C-alpha cells in the first residue's frame, strides 16, 4: 500500500466535505449552489491536499493530515450546519496545518542536524 493511504485519506475527506456542504446548502438552493459549494470544498481541501501530496517527510505529513482531518470532522460535527461557522473551521484547519507543518519541518531539521 505504501504511500497510497495518504491519497485515500484525502479522497475520503473530499467525499465527506462534499456530503457536508451538499446537505448544508440544500435548504438554500440545492443544485443551484453546487458550483459555489465545490469551490468552497476545494478551498477547504487545500491544506489537507498540501499535507498529503507534499514529497517531504511523507509519513509525518500524512499523520499530520489525519490529525487535521480529525480536527475538521470534530469541528464540523460541533458546528451544527452554520455556514459562517464552517468558514471559521476552515481557518482553524489552515492554522493547524501550517503550525503542524512548521513543527514537522523544524523537528526534522534538528533530527538531521544531530546525525
């Protein structure tokens, strides 16, 4: 299976986001807002896609992606379908992915320096 688990995590999260946004946007127009919804889903997937597809420290970035996915799922569940709250959740995911990426790269730098 190798590195394919990161791609499967990314695709699973993309499916979950599409389902979440489709059910949230259904009362507000259904299929008419699907193009806007898909744009928001791409924006929400960006930090996870970066962590899953970056070729540096693959396993650490994959585990970090799973942690950010877990944070997103937890916060989406606690949000109760508020669209503005989902934008705030996406901001938290960007912050968590950026901070985690910094920690992984900074930690890897010191581990390599010790060798």
